[in-house]
């Protein structure tokens, strides 16, 4: 009984530390929203310049996502995450200290590389080291930590926003160093994934780690399952050109299509530009707009928790259409309020915030988690890894396209 309790506690600690990678993902994604109004003021940024600063992170994420698969072939999961934590720290320091817009864009590319790598390695590490009974909850913790990271970035932006000091944006970026240090130190003491060890000629060490983290009654079953998965992976399709063959063409279209819809509904325009939108809506000053943005982060976190509860009860297809319907209504209302903002008076800005919150709720319970989940469940194991890679790359590319055109439109 003592051993079982110890095992569970150890896994929770492992997931909590590793999920800090998700918090950093969310933080460095959302922090720009509060910094942008100050940068726009002191540098007289054009629309193009604002979009370049935002999109530079996403270009880095594309590079990180493309390289993550190759990196895992060379290094351990644990080592990659440790290196990624250092990249997060360096990127945050460089972003806060950037003397020019060009260097700020470069520092955000560095942060994007860390995000792209962590978006693949951290959930995979958590999945491989979690016991069978609670694996789903542990992996979901990564998605939840992303939304918490976005919320933390909004609170941090609000805390450091100072209308009298236009350079207060620098401290917004510096805050990202602290979770990076936590991830770095924590990962040093965590074990390597038992599955990775067993698949890379370290079988005895892998089984030893497995006995520490898996329920005692399921250890032998887990060893057999891991052996079977390792054997199946040897038969998996690893050549990207295979996806263009007739028998896999539909898989490619579906994977890219799901990610296109997930990004083209515009979710990240809210994550990146919410204070800018709220300033246009009539909020006076960057601090007031950032304060209103905090409500977006709160709803995002709470809705993600709701999705974790209902996703298996309602069903994927039904939840997908519920989400799309709710978002369409919220966006139509948002467009209406902006169109007639001159006639709606002071109450218009609160109507706009309300519409944005409704939109965030419906996205977070549907397209947010469902995009990745549907890809992982629909495709056979033989091509799943390759399709997930295509999906990840498509996600970042569509994300960048939307971020780079939003203010122009």
C-alpha cells in the first residue's frame, strides 16, 4: 500500500515539473499581447511591424517543431527538455533586453524554437512516464498548463504595465526566466522515460524506472505493451513522401484541414492581440485593456477544465459542432458591435468583451482539445506519428499566417 501511494506521488511530481514546459509555452505565447501596446507607443510601430514581432515567435515554433523529431532520435527526452528550458531562459532575457525591434524579433524566434520543441517533447515525455490508469489526466495537464501559462502572462503584463513608464514591457518578458529555471532544475532530478530507455538498448534501466512509476499490479502488463509498441514503430511509415501516395492522401487532407479550421477561426488573434482589440473598443490606456484581457485568460483556463470533464461524455463530433456554432454566433455578435460601435455608447466595450469571452469558451471546449485528439484517434499507428508531425507543422504555419494578416484585415 505504501509503495502504491509513493508511486502515485512521484508521478504527480514528475508531471507537475514537466508540465512547466506547457506553462512556458503559454506564457511566451501570451506575453506579447501586453507588451505590444507599449512597443507601439514608444516605437510608433506600423501594422506590419507589430505583426512581424508577433509572427517571429511562430516562425521559430515551425523550426522547433520540424527539428523536434530528429532531436529525439539523437538525445534523451529528458536532455532535450533540459536544453529547451535553457533556450526559454535565454530567449526571455534577450527579449527583455532587446535594444532594437530586430533583436526583439530574433529573441522571439529563439523563444519560438523552444515552444516548438516543447510542444512535442513534453507531452510525449509525460505520456511515456505516466502510469496506465492516469495517463490521460497527466497528458491533459500539459494542455491545461498552456492555458494557465497564458493567464499568468496576462497577470504579469497587468502587474508590470505602467502608463508612466513605456519601457515597462521589458519586465513582462523577464518574468519568463523564472519558470524556465524551475523546469531546468526540476528536470535534472527526474528519471528518463522507461519507454525511451527500453527502446534504446537500456532495457534493465527502463524496467527499473517503470517499477517506480507504474502501479505494481500493472508493471508486467506495461512491459509487454511497451515491447509491442516498440516493435510496431519499426513498421511505421517515416518517409514524408509516403503521405502523398493515394492510400494516405485522405489522411493528409484531414490532418491539414483540421488544423486549418482550428487556426482560421481566429483563436490566436485574441491571444496575441486582445489588449489591442480592447483599445480599439474604447478602453482607455494599455493597463485597462490588459486588465480586461485577464478575463480572457480566466475563461480559457476554466473552459479547458470543462472540456476535460465533458469530452468523453458528449462525444467528439457533437462537441465539435457545438463549438463551431457557439463561435460563429459570438463572432457575428462581435462584428455587429464593432460595426455599430458609434451608436452603442459606453456599453459597447463591455459587449465586445462579453462576445470575446463567449467565443473563447466555445473554442476551449471544442476545437482547442479536439484538433489534436481527433488526429491521434482517427489514424492507424503505422502513420500516426507522421500525420501528427504534419498536423503540428500545419498548425504553426496557419497560426503564423493568421497572426501576420489580422491587423491588416
